[in-house]
C-alpha cells in the first residue's frame, strides 16, 4: 500500500529526518492560510498522487505569489494527473502539498528496499538523483551504489561513511547524514515498509541535507500491526478493480492487453500470461482466484474481468488440484448467465473431475471453447481476441 508524499514526510519528520515544513491543500480556500503559515515564498506546490514522475508531468510547480498558488490549485484539484508511472487514465488529484522552495545545490538519490537476493534491508544511493534517476540506472549504472544491512547487527557507522563517500558528501551534510540514515532505517523497519525512497535528497546551498520527495510503500502483509498507516490509505488512488478484487480475496492486477485471464495459483497465472504473450497476444490482467476457488469466487472474478472494457477475449485456465473442476464449471456457468457474456470464452480445465466439468460446459448450450491443452487454449484466446474465431 502506498502513502502520499505528505503522509510519508510526516513519518520522516517524526523520526527526525529533515523535511521542509508543508501544508496540505484540499480546496482553493486552503491556499491563503497555508501560505500564511509557511511564511515568505517562493514555494513549491505538488500534486499528491500515488505515482512518481509528477515533476515532468506538470504536477510540481514553483510559485511566487498567492495568485500563482491559487491558479495551480484551481488548475489541478478535481483533475487527473498522467505521469510516466500512472498509465493513460492517470490518477485523481484530490490533495495538493505546498512547502517552501529549497535552494538546491545538488540532488541525490537514497532509498531502502528489501533485497530479495540477500534477504536484507538494502540502501540504494546515487549522487545523480532527481527526475532522471531511471535514465542514470540505465546508462550509467556505476553511479548507483547498494549497501545491505545485516538484520542482527543493524545499522553501523560504516554504512553512513561508505554511503556519504559514494554521495560525495562533506562538511555539515556529511555530519547530518549518519543521523538521517538512522532515522530512515528506523522508519523503514518499525513501520514495515517494503520501500522507502527519497528522491531528491537535496544538499542545499547552505550545505544542509533535506528530503524533498518521499515515497513510502507499506508491506501490506504487515497492515494488521500498522493501524496508523492503514488509516492513511487513500482508496481513490487505487485501481477500482484491484480494490474490488481485494474484498473477495482475489489476487488481481490490471495490465494493458486485451485477453483476460482467470487462473488458480500465482505460478500458473504467470505461466498462462507468458503463453499468451508467446502466442502473440497480450494479457489484460493477472488474476489468481486462489487454490481453494469456489463457484462464488469464480463468479466474482468473472464480473471483475468483464468490468474492463479493454477485454476482447477471456481465457480461464484452472488446474483442479484442491478444487474440483465441476465446481469451477458451475461457477463459470452461473457467472456467464448472470452477466450476459458477449465475449469469446476459452476454458481449459484439467485435473480433478475435469471431464465432468468439461461436459457441463459442453452441454450448457453456451458458446464456450473448451480445451484440454494449455498451448491450444492460449492460441484460441489470441485468435479470439483478434476476431478470428
Ligand atoms: P516527482 O519525483 O514526482 O517528479 P518531486 O517531489 O521529486 O516529484 O519533485 C520534482 C522536482 O521538483 C525535484 O527533483 C526537485 O528538483 C523539485 N522540488 C521538489 N520539491 C521541492 C522543494 N521543496 N523546493 C525546491 N525544489 C523542489
Ligand atoms: Mg521525486
């Protein structure tokens, strides 16, 4: 689960990590009191959405007067911001953040992630921070440094020295870096983050260190013990289908293609998506209905898939290990009748009671393409999406 920048910065502030003072703006009327509270300008106004790339998309602006600030708020509140990270539909802009403009001398990059290869919390740092960090990673990966923290030993002074050196810090900034690192490590571990990113971490013209942007991602599995963070959830920023799926314990991720997939088991879902791609199609989603799929869950999953107007064909691939294929067939038939299906539907059932399930589909009188072979099922789905069936 993502937080907004202003929420993430509040966590940093609580851990004594330097961030600018800021104010949240939800309506034009909030602009004047915010500027008054912050004192003299110029200020920087920032659209709050769960995505980066806001600067390049016009969602971050330096403003020098209350009129400019009002114009920015008027232009963005209630609209949607499209950035390189949001997809074409963009994300709704309900909140803006305003803070004093910092006089930046250098922009650095610093983040914490859990490195799955080493199973350790790992700092990633670069002296080339700011809005082009993705390009730096691609063209000059040598400018990106990684350093893991041993979970038993925790953060050690040498971590700070090594990273400060990699970032080219000196003087006051180098001195402030150790405590800042400690604060970030504390936020990351105590708040169960799966990623915490400061980009840019600015060195000011006065030689101070300050976090100008912050991204915080909560490890959702730890949500039960982080009620304060869960309370910051902004559902408006989440994909409505993914949100709906969560309510029915379905694992769903929206993708760009036009072939909807419904599969039981994450591994099988990945393999199914790979096969669609191999056959020249593109998946519209990842959907794992789980090992213990019931007829009701299959029906819910079906509705979810059909709520996506991009979908031109559906491929259901169920392996009946724990679940019985006849139950799945029942769920499919129930859902197809309920939703008045007009899209081509390819079903591959295999495993326990597969024959029974296939027979139920065949005798249903519905135009379902039943397959036993996965490759053939993928081929049929790709052809169907192209209008060839
Ligand atoms: P995003 O990463 O979504 O583009 P950022 O918050 O990183 O958004 O802002 C983009 C750029 O705007 C930063 O790289 C920095 O140059 C500038 N910026 C952001 N906040 C401030 C600030 N408080 N003062 C001065 N410049 C800022
Ligand atoms: Mg940024």
